C-alpha cells in the first residue's frame, strides 16, 4: 500500500496491518484524549459541563463479498456523507466518528474517535471472511469511559451503525451477548443496513433490537440513499436533548428517554425509506 500521501491510520494492539485501507488525500491526526473518567456502571452520570459529546460508530463489513461495486459505492457515499454530518447537531455538541471494519480481522480506521471537523475518510478494501462476532466484542471493549468514550464532557449515548452484505462467519451471538452487557450499547441508538441479496435482516434486527431500524439496499443508488438516511437521522436524534413526562407531569428516567429516541429513529427511518425515490440501477447481485 502506498504511503506517499498520508500517515497510516493507527490501529489498536489487538489488530493487524492496514491492507483494508487505501491512502486518504491528507494526513489525519487527532489530539490526545483527556484523562478518563470511569462512569461505565452508569454511562449517563457524567456531570456539569456545557458542551456535550456524541460519538458515531460505523461498523463496516469489509469481507471479500463486498469487493467491487459494493465497496466502491460505500467508499464514495461515506466520503460524501462526512460533510453532511458536520452540519448535524447543536452548537454545543461535539460530534466524533469512529470506524470499525471487520473481515478476517477487526480493525479501527483510526486509534481514537476523530472530531467530525477533522475526519477524513480512508478508502476501504475488501477481502477475507465476515467476523461479525469479533467486531461486537471489540466494540464492547472500546465503548468504555476508559477507552473511546473518555470525553470529560457530558456524553450523549452513542450512535452505532452496522453495515454488512452477508451472514457472519463466526459466532456472532457470543459477541452480541457480550456487547449487550455494555451500558453504552443498551442506551445507544442502533441501526443496521443489509447490502445485497445475502444480508440477513433477522441477524441485523437482533443487533438493533427492532426491525424498524433495519433497512436493505440492493443497488448502488439505494446504498447511497440508505446510508445517508440512517447516518444523518441517527446523528440528528442522538444529538438532541430529550425530556419525557408521564400523564401526571412527572419526569421519566433516562431509560424511557433513550427507548423513546430509539423508537423515534425507527419511525423516521421507515418513513424516509418508504418515501425514497425508486431507482433503476443494476442490482449488486445480478452476476455481471
């Protein structure tokens, strides 16, 4: 891989090389993270500052079946998406992006979440099998106040967006069980996109907890539409403060608030998908 135009993204010590990444147009660096605060037992207990942090996690299948048009279209739309996400959120919200890819190995695009203003997409390459369970375990490990969610500010629950075109090649349920014990995952906004004919929407619904937050793309045009719908809608909802009250006017707890956010995400995704313009693009899995 040529390194003439950029500094290679750094990966954590549990991952291997960078064969899945192509050089980006410019060097990408991020400032060192602030000292960690251990709020993992209660991820909503951070207190007392004006600026809030939102991390958007993209989990992307880079297995061999994604090679060709699927990966090419995904790279293109992600490059277009980043400027759109920069416009999302309130002035007091710091939006960051973290990208975890999974094939035979699991790899982070960068060694820490990058502020959206500084984020540059490193084009992905496809090879290997679909180690989705391993990706879930790695996400659970890093989704912690001691790691990727160590912002000293008050944090919104993260947005977690899974994209895949096939059935997991490892024990995804074991990885998902571990992830489901993570408090940030429990409160996070979760959505998933199946790509092509082989993606299993039932598996994706297990990940998100609802079929309403699972959509499917069968062509390049649909892929671009679906990624933008999910990413932008999730970021908009995830970065909004929300208060609920019952019939008596008493304020409800955080679990009710985040359940309402997840439900709202599903409703808005399905509404936007049902109103999308149909395309005449050639499906991914036509065999030619």
